[in-house]
C-alpha cells in the first residue's frame, strides 16, 4: 500500500484520482491546490501525483526534490522551460511526466510509432483530437504524445514537421508533415485518432476515453510503479514495459 499525495486535488482529475487511489487499495495522504502546503504533502507521501497547472510546476518540483519524493506529472500545456525543469529534478528524484496516463493511449502511441516506422513518407499523418469545451490547451497533450511517437519513428523533430491550424490558402501539404486538428465542445473526455493516408488507402489508429477514470487509474498505477525507482525521467511506456 502506497501513501499517495495529490497536487490539484479539487479539480476533475483530482477527484477522480482520490477514487482510484481507494479502489486500488492505496492510501490518500492528502491533497493540495493553489496556495496549499505542497512541501508538507511531499514530506508525508511516498509519491506525488500532479494534475495542477504549468504555473505551479516549478514549486511542485522544488517540494518533491526537497523531500526526495517521486513525482508523476500529468499536467499538460507544458513548454520548453518546464521540460528543462523536469530534467533538472530528474537528476535527484524519479519523475514520470506524460501527456496522458491512460494505459490504452500509451499503447496506442507505441502502435503509432511502429506504423510510422514501417510506412514511408508517401503516407501522410494527421492527428485529430476532441475534448470538452473547458479544455484550455491545444493540441492536447495526448495529441502531442502521439505526434512525438510518429516523429521519433521518422527520425525528425515534431517542432520542425508539425502543421497546426490551417486557414485560408495554406498551399499543398508538405511531404513528411504531421498535421494536427483540435475539436472542442460538450463534455468529451478525450477522443484521439491518428490517420495514415496514402493513395487509395487509409489506416486509422484511435482511442476513445469514456470518462476520466481511465486516466486516474493509469496515474495511480504509474505512481505506485515510481516508488523505489532510481532518480531519472520515466514515461508510461516504462510502466507498460514497452520500448
């Protein structure tokens, strides 16, 4: 049984995490939100799970490293500076950072990488994602996770090959590009589809999230897995034991 602390405990994911922790037989050490004592929570927990906001990440990393407590980061909308901070923290503690904690999504990312590595550039790649109307970032962290998997397989940087927000007359599609489209509305928990399109045929790999419970269950499994790990940066693929 692990003592798990939640950062961002009053949000949708925070409440789902509390239920998942109990269902998995672990102990909820406590939770904090903006202005809460994250240092105290870190000292009392075997592992922390952070689903708060990018603005709070630096403070949360400092609390975790100060207490030498492993940290799972599910917060999306991270920028280059945030990833640098995660890299620094990973020199002292075990950190698992991911755009999606769903076990199914992370297996999907592996399948996308396998497909992209075997299909040539004549196969265009387009990633379509749908989320609820309240989501603030786009593309979603999951869409970027899938895009990174495709880019890795092709040996390119996603930042150099992605196309987002087509409008007007953007011209013909560049060869080798990875396109993104984001839909927002209703209460969609998360739909993602990776389209591989060639002349006369299409391959679509997709995942549908029916509720946030899948992310919470995956996060709890990942958090428990982190306990006792050496300092370093990990992903959900490590939890699933897929390369």
